[in-house]
C-alpha cells in the first residue's frame, strides 16, 4: 500500500473535491483518481461514491474504516522514519520538564559524566504534558515526566520512581506562612500565579478547584519556576507546585489538608516500539540506576 495514496485519500475525504486535492499536493487530477482506484482495487471495496451531476462525494462504510486506519498507518510510518534516523545517531534525546530537571537531573548528570555519557544526550525542556506529546510523536527517545495518575498510554512504557503531593507556596509575610497548612477551599479569595499550559500542575489545580466548587483567580502564568518564585516572594500571588520543590528562605511551603490531594507522579517513560541502540541502552541503564538508587535511599 502506497502511503502517498493514503495521504491523497484522507485529504479527499476532507475536501471532497478532486481538483482541490490535486492543487494542494501540486499534482494532476488524474493522479488523485488513480490513487483512489489503486486503493479500491487493493482493498476490493468501494471507498467513495462520486455523483458528478450534483458534484457530491459520499464516503462509504469501507471508506470510513480506511480513514480511521489510514491516519494511524501514516502516524506510525512517520514515527518509524524518525526512529530509524535517530537510531543511527550516537546520542539520545531526553525530555526534561523544568521541575524534574532541577530536582533529579544533577544526580543523573553526575553518573552520566562518570560513565562518559553526559555529552551523548541532548535535552529538551518543556512541561510534562508537552514532553509526553513529544515522546508520542517521536521527537524525543526518552523522558522523565510527571502525571497525577500512572500513565495509561498503551504505547508508552513507564517506570515510576517517585511521587510527591502538591502544595501551596506563599510569601513568608503571608498569613498562611505561620499556619503551614490549609484546606484548598480556604484559598477561594487568593490570587494565584501558576504555570502556563503544558504543565501537569494545571491538571491537579483544576481538579482541586472542581472538587471545591469555585473558580480560583489566576493573575499571572509563567513557564519558569524561578519567575513564579520571585512573584510569590514579592507577595504578588500564591503558587501551586509539587512539594518536591525546595523554596527559598523567603517562601513557605503550605501543606494541603484535603483528602486525596493529587500527587506529582514522576516516571521514566519511552515508547514500547523504540529499539535502543547499545549507546542509548547504556544511557537508560545509568539513568535508571541514578533514580532508583536515590529512591531507595530516600525511603530508607
């Protein structure tokens, strides 16, 4: 089956016009017609019914089935090309959300350096939700990412290495700094400074807000932990971050008293389809040894 024929077919079901599809792909109209004919002959099924008089295209049940599978085929093919290309490169692309990078990467980097592997990785820093998308589409080979529940993507293999609750972070001058604990419902009138989209914190924050039946007032969003800490320290707003973050002296971590506070679940993650070359396997083993030895030490 020709993947280009599938691309033509998907676009034809969207535009429902042979001429427009041909124009978009910069090919002749007969090219689109022949592609459709090849697919129908190969599958022994009518995929599209064409009413020339009414200038109308009807997608058959078989055609609907093909649309569903064709998109998956093209996605998997694109992923395959990326994986084959990256397999020849003597490096590993590692996704690292900022908080995970700050908390866990120094130990990883130390061990990678000892194993002469640190210069063999390239890191990509963005929030966990964006990191997961990059892992799914093949832009990175391996990720350390967070979720509020264990990941359930059947195409992604995960190994959880830590989990910490979320907490509130306030200026040392804030009234909550003396109490050091609070219920989320008591924060109804507070101003919040939070992360932008792409961070798992927002999912946990929205979950707590929904449970407590109010819409929090978010006055600013940032991609940087350091930026948020500066705003919190100045009393601009209070923050919502994982308890794994160690605040500076002028900021106090306030534990949440709510039952079932969401947790920041951190995991090593990679695609089940990815075949690690020998160098990448060494890097993976070093990262696993770093994280799971630290986890064992923390528990003991």
